[in-house]
C-alpha cells in the first residue's frame, strides 16, 4: 500500500488536491480596493476641499477596515448643507470605483444619514442636495457607458448610483411633503432626474443597450433596478392620486403619471430586454392607466381598450382620444406577453368581464377584456423561441388562476348559479379549457425541462378551472374531454402519470377506471421504464388512496341507509371490505408481473410499487406470499422463489416480517400424505 503512489510522487489524486492557504489569501486580496484615487473633474476640487481631512485619511488608509472606519467617522463631522453636498459627491465617486464593492455598505450607511443632518427643511434639502446628485450622475453615468469594451465595470457603477443617495433622498423627500402642490413638483423633479440621467443614457441608444446586454449579464440587473426605481415613484404617485381625487392638483398628478407611463412604454418598446425588466414595467403602466381613468369600470375599460385594442374602443366618458394603432403592434413577443399579464392582474374585476363589441363589426359576438388577452397569450405559447414559450405558458398560468379566482368572487365562496358573471365566465372558460388543453398536451413532454415543468403546473390549474366550469359535477360525460386525451398519451411519457394524479385530485377514480378498465395494470406495467417510475409511483399512490376512500364512503353510506348505527366495529368492517375490493384491482396484476420474465419490471416494482402498496395495506403482505407458495398443483420455480424473496425483503423494510417468519407455513409446502389422498 505504501508503494502505490502517483507519478507525481504524491499519494493524493489530482482531483483531490485543495488550494493552499496562500492562494486563498491572494484571491481575497484581489477583491480588496486599492489605494483610493478619486476621479478628478473640473469643479469638483472645491467641494472636496471641504472634506480635505476625510479624503486624506481615506486615500492613505492601507486596509478596508481603516477605510470603513474613516467613512463612519465622516458622518459625525457633517453639520452643514455644504458638508453634506461634498460628502454626497464623495460617496457617489466611491461607488463607481473598480473593486469598491466591499465599501458599499459603509457608503450607503453614510449617505443614508445625510437627510436628517443636512437640513431640517425638506425644500432646502431638495434645493441643496438634488442638483449635486444630478450633476454627479450626469457626469458619471455617460462616462461608465462610453467605453463599451470595458463595460464590465459599468453595470455595477450605475446600479450603485441608483441604489444610493439620489434616489433615497428623493424618496424620503417625497414621503415628507404634505402639500399636494409640492408633492406634484417633487415627483416631476424626480421623474425628470431619472429620465435624463438614467433612462436616456441606458435606453436612448438601442445599439449600445444591446451591446451591453450581450457582453455582460449584470446589465440586466441595472435595468431591473431602474424599473424598481420607477415603480417606487409610481407607487407614491398612485397614493397621491387617490388622495387628490376631485382636487385641483389631480390634473397635475395625472400629467406626471402620463409622463411615467410614456417612460414605461419606451422600456417595453426597447428590444433585447428580459422579462424581469418588462414584467414590472408593464404592471406599473397598467396600474397607472387604470388609475388615471377614474373609479368607474367603464372608464378603465375604455382607456385600456384605446391603448391596446383600438378596434374594440368605445366612446370614452372622460374624453380619452381614440388611437388608430395598438401599442402592442411594435412590441416584441416578450413585451406583449408582459402587457397581457398586466392586463389580467391589474384592472378591476368588473372591467375584465364587461362585454364589448367591435366598432367596425357591431353585429359580431360581444367579447370581454379577459377573452382578448387569452387569444393573444395562446399565440405566445406556440412560438419556437423556448424562453418566450416558457413565459407564454407562465402567463397562461396567471390567466387560469385569475379565472379560477373570478369563479369564487370577492368573498372566496363559489358564485351562485344566477350570478351575472357566470354568463360570461362559463362559455369563456370552456373555450379556454379546450385551447389550453391542446397547448398542454403539446408541451407535456417537451425536451426543455422548464417548459415541461411549467406545463405540469398549468395542467393542474386547468383541471381546477374545469371543475369550476362544470360546477363540481362528477358526471363522466362532462369530464371526458379532459380525461381521454390524457389516457391516449404514450406510456413512456412521464407527464401522463402526473396528469392522472392531477385528475384524481378533483374526480373520483372510478370515473377513470370506467373509461380505462385496465388503468391499474397499465400503471404497474409502466414501471418497466425507469424514467417514469417516480411519476408512476405518484399516480399509483393517489389511485389506491382515492379508491379506498371512495369505497369506504360508499360502504358507510350503504350501512347508514340500512339503519346501522355508526360504531368502531362498523368502521372496521367498512375499511376491511373496502381494502378487499381495492386489493382485487391491483393484487392479481402485481403477482403476474412479479412472477413474470421481465427482470427489470420485477426489480423496479419491488423497489417502487411494492413498498408503497404494502404501506397502505399491510394485510396484503401474507396474501402476496400465499400467491407464490407452491402447492400440489404448482411446483416451485425460480420466478416464484425470486418473487417470494422480493416480497419478504419489502416486508422486512416495513417491519412486517422478522427472521422467525421465514419458517411460516405460508412459505413452506409439505407433500400430502397418502392418507390425505
């Protein structure tokens, strides 16, 4: 053993080598910021002279710990607005330096303390600090975006600027203003600042944006952060619009909301943006449009139809103009799906189910906004681009969830039969079930794992939606359109068994067995394919549990109908009788397969199916052993012996058998005596 060494002379294999302590230290050292050298620009030196001592201590510090201590101490020395302005410039420049990420927490903490220390008056703070923040961002952001080959440092720098003082100061300033006039002016300043210093540099040049996205994935995080900042402004705007309803300042706030909607529209119109950026942008725009329309559902519907479905636009009571083209026409597919997702979630429920007719075809059947979005979402679920198709399936999932929620109303209780919404929802969701089922069947076994996984979740919600449509009925004719396509899937498709389990959660298992009498045998036989064993186990588990529950309920109701009082003895008899019925449905098939010649099927049944069935019905263990016992009519053979060993092993794992049971009469056979003949 001592002589078995590798050629390198070390007893360790190459893949077992660990990095040395010195290499770890060297990698850590590369993450530390070097000596701080602040960028110099005209006009900045004067402000930094105010913090001459802080800058000198910071640039001469040798370790990050000393630098953080210097920054923490700098805040205690700020007692004037001039000092706060200088410290704001210092913090913004520190955030954009390469390798300064470890200082981020200290800088943010320092900048967060500028508001209460700079001035007690909000207006003075805005007048004093916001121009400094605008000037710094105006110099730093274009500088970071100018050098595209060196773009690796740009996203972090821009994101840090968005994270820190300018936005935080504006947010706190907005929340501190009580007067609506001042609030409107503040929001206007905030929006102008973000548009000029961030939106235009980032989104104004599409070619530059696409280059940044291709070269560095972190750029998406920057755009996502930009959307979150605009959302923050939008949330404050929504709250103030509600407060200003009916006042003179309402139109001023609506004007700001219109500008913010235009900014979100530019984002949605920009190509190459991810769904993480487009989804919140579309949500915020839909919320603002609905809020700007007013409190009446008719007005909200008019505004949304005018912007996204002009052919369905009616005359608006608030005087909104009619548009000749939809905003969706110039959007890419992902932006369209994000918009439809927002149209499903954001508008009031009454606007979603309100029927409208096309302007050009008034005699055509009336449709609702929910139906208009469904037809567009379904198109996105069939695209060849995988990530767009996945997003389409997720958006369809949101649509089905919304439809299920509408069936239960605002109180959570099912809608009564005479509710007016049912006249719209039942035919619409029946159509949605058919179209969504086709989409699900074509994507259940998709090679892209994300699509197949999302389709399984989609089918589960689709079953729930169909239950809402049929009103909880268990008539087999109503469920056949959903059951038969699942049963017709190939046996090697994993999602087939997941779909069966989803159906069994909402219907009685006897309905499936009536349509496919050999369903239990088919599930047991599917264990020959290792790839579907997990899904087949799930379907078998749900099937046997639901069958036992169904027969127990049936026997209990029968006993109660005969006038027998419910007691422990009666419940024991009911459970025993139900177990015997369920055993007859799977025991003969399991015995046949365990004794069969397919070794893979025998092994995988013993591994997956047998423990599951015996755990549910421990009394079946002795019946299985008795099925393989030799008799005067059947001699012992190798397959029966193998099956007996598999059953004993499964029973021992479940605690059903000990060593003494190996000599049980059910395992032995004694030749009959001549006296017995």
